[in-house]
C-alpha cells in the first residue's frame, strides 16, 4: 500500500505546465452517481520508481465522462487528482493502467457525546488513503454527510469538536461508512500527559541571537504523550526566566495561545488520545544570560545553540558539552522540576541578518536559525549518539 506521505509530497511539488506530447496516450474515466464530472479538472503527476516527479504535472479536463493524458518516459506510476464539487479525489496507477474514478458512495453518520447527545458545530476534515485532504464539512447539528466518494476506499475523519481533535477511520463499502461516533469529553487533567515521544530527549531548548537588538531568543520544547482514553484539551506549562518576553506558543508547528502568570507560561494544547504532541514556547531575553527551573522531571535535557559556538558559552554544573555535530550541551544526569539550569553567552555575536528570518507578521519574527532546526530534526541527526565530555 502506498504511503500517505507520497500524496503530500506530490501535492506540494506540483507545478502545472502545458502537457508535452509523448508516444502514448492514456485514457481515464469518471463515473458519478446521479451526476456528471464533465468540465472538471484532472491533474496528472508522473513519478519515477523513487516516487519523485519525472516531469512537471499536467492538467486536463473531463469530457463525456473521460479524460486523456500522455505517458512520460521514465514514469512508472501516475498520481491522478480529480476536482469535483468542492472535493478532491485521488488515484495512483501504474504506467499504462487506465485510471477510473467512480463516485457513488456516501459517508454519513452522527457525532454524539457519552450521553448520546448530538455534538453541534463540529468540523470534519476528510483525508484520503493516499494522504491528501479530500474535503471538509460542518456537522452543525451532529449529523454529517460526505459524498459522493469512491467505493472500497479508506478515509480518515479528523473531527474538531469540544475544543479537541478526534480521529476516526471509515471504509466505503462496509457498515463503517454510516456510523455514529461517540466522542468522549476531553480531559483537562494535566496528569494525563507525560513527557514522551521525543526519545532520547523530550525537553529541549534552542538558544540564539534575536533578529534585531541584543539579548537572546529561546525556543523551549517538550514532547508530551496523552495516555488517556480521550483527547487532552488544556495547558502545558513552562517555567521561564523572570525577564522573558513571551512571543507565542506552538503545538505541532501550529501557533496557539500562550498566557503568563509570574514566571510560568501556559500554552494552550490539544493532544489526541494515545498520541504525542510537540509543544513549544518562544521567548526573548534582554540579556545574553538566564537562569530558570527545568520545570519537569527529565532523564535528559539538551540545549542547542544557533549562531554561537561553545567557546562563547558558560553553563551550570549540571550541564556539560555534548559530542555532537552542532554546539550543544546536555544534562549530566536526570534533573528534577525544581533544579536550576543557567546559561551565559560570554562574547557578543552578530545578530541574525534580516534575510535569515521567516519575516512573519503577528507577535514577532522568529530567527530562522532556531525555527528551522526543529525538534524532530535535531533528534534525527544523531542525538542518540551524543556522549558527555
């Protein structure tokens, strides 16, 4: 089965250009129950054995229930996308195989709480088995109908309701396509969350110069796991230095609200049942030094420095230089929530140039050197092999 990632890679890579004639034409068909797709757009992306684009994608239209495209030398599969009535449908076919879209199924059902009461004002995002989004619908009174869609397909429903996210799977052609889903009320109990999913570390600070001015810019990240049988919808807390100017919070790379009480920042977070999430708080510091409590009991904590080398850095005794392909320190052993860590940059360093930032608007611009070196990326490049010096 093709991975969901394939569809996402193809979509973000598409660049529509006029079709280039090649030796062989391939015809596809579109059948719509009680309707027609004539005039609708079909996009075809030719892929090599590594699922990379061989040539830029091309567009064609449906006429009399069919469409035609030219085969491409070197392509072994084609990712085909059909737009119809505000929804997008997908097919992945081998070279020479005729793509066939049959839209004759409906996904319907109800959303209820644990007492059987319909849940209103829910939003359902439908995702195909190849990964990309098919459509989005609103279930204003707890009922929903999605269609027409393809038969014998697996669809994922991402349901936004009760201030949380629920994920359910349906298969057209069996009874799951017409289902009442019970959505348990989210928990706000912080004890449902544990640090996890970020092995070998699940608490990380990225430190660098701000875009403008002096001081430091810090991105502090924890990876949390929801062990409950229902979504978590509440706050994840961070202990920050007293002079911290909080910029924003993020959950899984999407901005969210962050509020501060004294030296504690609360980041509004939702985590699906039995799932992990990465939670960040972004803050600026007036000086090139800080001291703060860890905030969590951790087996290992890491601090990574952008635009600085370790010759410029002094740290507390519970931190030590790591043997790593980037300037980084890690804790010398497990840390408790109340343990203090400190960092001081002893030499001035040039601020990040304006063309090295993401230039985003809103509460502030983020230094690209910190944001682009994401939590997962840092783990992936070898933190498991780090040793203390």
